[in-house]
């Protein structure tokens, strides 16, 4: 199993988050989860104002150090699983795919496998990130013992609390929603990237940096637009019982959400997801391709 794709995916994931999420996009990431899991905000600006008023500027950065490491891990699995699945299906390594490109059917199949693997690895990591970001107490303060919405001191403490209170299965809360989100959207993600690169690149040639940048950004934007409805459900299931609401699975969460807020509930965070996705995925793909050239 070639390991360079895992290494390149790891580094590019960290680079994509670091460069694609400066102060403004860190704030977007924080607002996004809150908008999807709570109905007490009237919009993006209202969410920003209330977050700042209740938690100061530090509230926008809560839980972001952990995603820096976790995104690198998830990206490593995503690109590594995709590339190795393509190797199995088409018997071609990454550096051979320009001269002998895999079929679109292989790209779709490898993308589905990548999405499934990503969801399995991402589940506990994403759960901890969402729980940290959804804390509503002032940053650095701990809620009273036994009080509502217990304050987590960090990712390790958060994970330990979930394990102690909900068991091993609690760490995988929302996994089915993650699988339903990533397994169908990852094929679209890679298919758009590959298709755009091929469309503007001469056969047998490698796409230029600007092509990779634009193709990666477009792939991220479209795939996140498609993923947003299930991402809303995923976030709600991950906050199950924390906000006083209990769901009996994905379908029950969908039913309750539509019943209380209407079908438009699935569009929560759509604009933020799409806008954030372009720079993050553009930088991620550009980093990934260039890192592979250096280490292969």
C-alpha cells in the first residue's frame, strides 16, 4: 500500500485549514455549527453578535486547535483511501494517471470508498469538535458541577466525558449521518476535480497550479452544497441529549426537524458551507499535488 498519499493528505489537510481558515473563516466555522444545531439565532450576523457578547473574541476560536490536527488525520485517510482504491481498481499509481487516466466509474467507486473510510475515522473526532464549539459558557469558565451544559476543558476532557457518560457508542454518535453525508458526496468531490482538470489540460500533461486551485475549489463548493442537508442532521444528532432533545436515529431527527422548522431547515449553513469550501479545498488540492511531487 503506497503511503505517500497518506502523508501528502495529512500535510495538505493541515495547510488547507491553516491557510483557508484565518480569523474570519474560523468565525464562520464556529457560526456554522451553532446555526445548524440551535434555533435561537435569527441569522449569521445575529449569531456573530451573540457569540461575541456572551463569550468575547475567544469564543470564536474555541475548539479550533483540535480540528487542526483532526482535519490532517481525516484528509490523510480521505486521499490515502481514494488513491489506494484507484490503484486497486485501475492498477495505476498516482504519477501514472496522467498518461493512463482512470475511468470515471473508477473515480466514483474510489470516491465512495474514500467517503466511507473518512466517515468512520471522522466520527469521534467530529463529535468532539462539535461539542466543543457548541458550548455556550464564557470561554475558560467552567459551569457549576451538575449544571446544564457542562464545560469541557479541551478535546481530551471532552472525549473522556463523553466516554464516561455515554460509553464507547457515545463517541460514535451521528456516525450514520456522517456515512450518509460522505459516501455519496466524496465521489462527486473527486469526479468534479478530475473532470475539470482533464477538461482544460492536454492529454498526458499535468494540470497547472491555477487549474488545480480552481478545480479543487469548485469540487469543494459543489460537494459541500450537496452535503449540507445531511450535515445539519449530523450536527443535531451529535448534540443529542446535550440540548435537551433526544432523537431515535437519522429518520427521527429528519422528521422532528422538518416538523418544527419546515423543509428549509436543511438549508441552514448552505451559504457558509459553500463559501468556506472554495478556499479550503483549493489550497488543500494544490498542497496535495505539490507535496506528492516532492516526496514521490
